[in-house]
């Protein structure tokens, strides 16, 4: 095995790092105060083709997961807020790929409207090309999750499914919203969505809107929902038993203005795992920026006649934080490489890449929370002031670590694997 990244990926990393240092970081504070990234910066990131790297070749992407992780790390080193604003696919790449697989599969009578499916695939293609934005959410019950799926009672028509996403990046409604659940992938087009400005927290530069699906009929299993029409959901011709819900109110229900793709649990887990690769890479990049800045400060700042990093306790803490960060980076790149090979290795479980991505994400999250905290502490009181960027990286690490399922969702997936796999440590080795 060659542990060096390919030459073309190294060149992409260099291009992203130059843009991060020359354009993203110098404008980060101004963009945060304005709540918007300049259009020239957005275009510069999109010109690198970052949004196309993670999606499949069917819609103009390359499907190079390792290149994607490396690029996201480099751009987050400059400004994570600008990265989130600029990447029009972001963590949704895995969901888009599964949508394409469903669209390419034969569907039995009563399946989704072919025109609607084609429209959603065209939307996915426009998102990969930077012309529109794909919003991604993880359905679950935790208040820290970006995607919250619940139900409300609608007296005239009984129970209706409702999808609310408290925060997604972007200024205005996204072109499409993809919500992954335990065994479903719901896809909504813009006509089904209502959006309003939402506090963006530490990621202020990316704007932020709250999105609610307004045209929905029992998308999460409710039957007899009001406003439903057409055929019921039906099993498709996909291997593995996946099915697709059509534009009606039958078993499983469907959204009006979208579709619901039925996934096996392993497939839904893969969608979440690929999102974690993206988030983990962003966390690694901004944490590296925080620690590098703290090192430069600690070498020059003299306290009681000794540089800050001349004190053994500080130096040891920095060494430990660096070790955790590098371990997370290697784990993420290993998982991305495994995804690029189809997830399999020497006959082991084909979903090993998803497990490894989840482990790598958890390591990146822990490294980011500890590393950005150390970066703040090494600067002392200066670290809390807006004159220094470390306080911004500290906030961004905490916001990113909560989105798209966060730690609880990752631990839930990982614990299911450990409890059910016959030999989990061998699979992960």
C-alpha cells in the first residue's frame, strides 16, 4: 500500500490551501460580520470543482472520496464558514448518489412519477455544478441534530408527517432537501419548501435558513393524510429490497413535490457515513488552523521570561492535541480510500468503509473540541477577543460537531455494528 496521496490529489490540496490562505482566511471576519460570503469567494471555491468531487460520474462528478476529504481539510483551514457556504453539495453527496441509483432502477407500476424523478435528478446535477444548493438533514429525535422529523395532528385529515430542519446553510430556500432516516431517503424539490432566516451561530458567514416541507402527505409512514392523491408506494426493481414511494397516500406515504426512496439500513448508514467524512474533514482543517496559530503565538509570547510553549505543561498538551488530530486525519483518509474501493477489503464486510468513516468522524470530533479549546487557552485572554481568529475556530468546531446527527447518531450506528457484527475488530483492521 502506498500511503502517499496521488499527485493529482496533492495538486488539488495545494490549490485549495492557496485559496484558503489568500482569500478565505483574510476575508473570514468581514464575511462573518456581514453574514454573507462575497460572490467572488464563492465562485473561486466553485471553480475548483469541490462540489463535484464527491458525487458520482453520472452527474459530472468524480466520486473521488479521498480527494474530497483532502480538499475539504484544506479549505476549512482557511474558513469553515466560507466552505459551508460555497460547497453546494457538501454532506449531501451520498444521499444524491442513492437518489441517482433509485432513478436509474426500473420501478414497478405505482412507483414515482418519472417526470418528478427526472426533475429531482436534474436538480442534483445542478447542485453538483454549483447552480443550486442541496440541503441535507438526518431525521432523528435529538435536539442537537440538524434534521428533526416529527408528526402533528391535522384535524381535517388525521395525522400528517412534518419535516422541519432548524438550520441549513444558504441565503434563501435550497434547490432541494434530502432527509435520511433509518430506512428512508426523502427528497423534496424547492416548490415543497418554505424557508425563513435562522440564526447561523458560529457559521454566520454561510447565512442560514430554517426549512419546513409545506407540501407533505404522510412521508414518514402516516396513512390517510390529507391532500394525498395518486398511486400508493410500491416495491421497485432494486436489488436488496429497496423501494420507492410514489405520489400518493398508500403504505409508507409520500411527499407532495418529492419522493421517498426506501433503503436498507446498511444503505441509509452509508449515506450518513459519507456525510460524516465531509464534516470530519472540515473539523480537521479548522483544528489544524487553530493549533498552528497557537504555536506561532506561543513561540513569540514570553511569560515570566519564558515563551508560552517553553513551559512543559503547555508543550505536552500541544503534543497530545497534535497526536489526536493527526490520528483523526489518517483515519478519515483511510476511510475515504476504502470508500473509493467500494468499501470492501479482502472479502470482509462491504460496509466496512461506513464503519471506519464513523470511527474517524468521532475521532475528528473529539480532536477538534479538545484542539480548538487548547488553541484558545494558549492565547490566554487574547484568545477570547475578536482580534484573534482562535475564538471563531472554537465556535465553529462546536457547531459543526452538532450538525447532521452529531455524536449521538454516530455512536448509535457504531454500537449497532459492534453489537451485531460477528467479528467487528477484524472487519475494521
